[in-house]
């Protein structure tokens, strides 16, 4: 893979990001190798999540120079893929700002959200991360 975050620089929506990924990597196999894609896009590690009650998380710095994706242990491969895609989505969308500085934590409920309530900023981020992951 050749893709880097420079290829995605001005993209802020799930659809824009996925279009740019496919443009930069037109011969990506299906299913997309999500862990390799993460590595290309500055996710330096994928670790087991140990916080109870959550499916996934993302650790990053204020500048988003790199990230660590956290995934709950013992989930199915499909679930794991979806969670990694969801957290990569949070990492790549500059408008996504976590409740707690540098750390996103996402529950099963977050990952099932399809429609945000009007004005609910957090729900909007979760829905966008889900849309990104589904598209990938
Ligand atoms: Zn989330």
C-alpha cells in the first residue's frame, strides 16, 4: 500500500474519505485489509481494550499525529473489523473531538447508532464513524 494521510488531507466526511482511499489505492482487495490500512494512516498499534463496558477506543494526541486503536478482546472477526474501522473513522475526521482529551471510548450502543438526534454532537460523531466503517 502507498496511501498516506496526505491523500486524505482535505476530507472531512465518511464518503469523502472512502472516495479518497479508493482513489489512492484503486486495487485494494475486498475485504479491505483494515489493519494494514490503519498502519498506513498513522495508527501505530492495535491493542486490546481493557475498560469494561466498551467495544473500542482510540488514543491520540491533540495534533492527531498518530493514534492507537483499542478493541475489546474475544469478539468475532467481523465485530473486530467494524470496531477498527469505526475508530479509524474517528481518527481521520478532524471534526471528531473526544469527551476526554486524547481518548475516545465507544460502546456497543455507539456502534449501532444510525441516526443522530438533532444537535447531539457526540451522536453525530458516532453515526459518522459507523458510516465510515460500513463503507470501508
Ligand atoms: Zn465511536
